[in-house]
């Protein structure tokens, strides 16, 4: 059986319980009606930034997946101590490591769900500059961009998609509205 495997290397928006297990739910939904087996591997760690991602990129390289998705929103959190230029350097080095050790892997940058304005102000005041740099870097490096943040729109229009006390990690309803369909649009045509 043909396997289409995707390594998702990122933060709590993609790889842990705060992600509401959307990658696994998406994987199972994508399996329906396909002859290929779809497998997602979740690497990375909640609360971490791209420095951690770079230091721990080898498991992604070792998997030699068909696709690797990189997501590190915490670079936009000043408490992490990562400048936008350092973030770009870390992302560039992750891409280089994947290309060197797994040259057949297609690489995607992900700007995950849109935080509420209160979360941006409190936690991610550098988000606009960070997002602009990652978009630009994707073009420079020739990688694809999965821009969930732009597609998400204003969280005020969908308050039911966030817990009252957490404006960073959307509920599954929001992930099903935006993130999972974008993943399907991105990868669906590639999977027999």
C-alpha cells in the first residue's frame, strides 16, 4: 500500500492536546475513499519557538516524509527572546536540514489559526511582522505556504470557536471550519 506521510513540526497549535487533535481527525477524514494510507507524524512541542524546532529537526529528517509542515507561532512572542531575523534564520536552517537529509520531502510553512486580539496584544505583539517575514521567506526559499491565519478572518465574527479564557487555541469547530479544509485543499490533490 502506498503511504502519504506528513510530518507536522510545530507548537501547541499543531502538535499537542491544545490543538484538539485536529491533525489526527484530518488524517482519518482524508483516508476515506483513497487507495493510499495517510499518516501524520506530530513533532515539536507546546510553548516552544523555532530554536527548539531547529534543535529538534532531525526526527523530521529521519522520517523522510512526503511533506513536512513547519509552524512556530511562538517566535512572535517576545518572552521567547527570538527576533524576527533569528526566526528567519532558524526556519531557513530547518529547510536546509530537510533538503539535505530528505531531498524528496516537500516543505510547507504554516501560519496557523488566528489568535483573538486580546491574545495578540498579550502574547504575540510581533505577530504581524513575524507573519510578513515568514510569507516572504516562503517565497525566497521556494516552499509552499499554508496561510490559515488569513483565511481564518476576524475571530470576533466567530466567538464560539474559542474558549472564553483562551484566545490562542481555537476549539475544534474553528479548526474544522478553516484549518482542516485548507489542509485538504493543499494535500488532497497529491494523495491518490
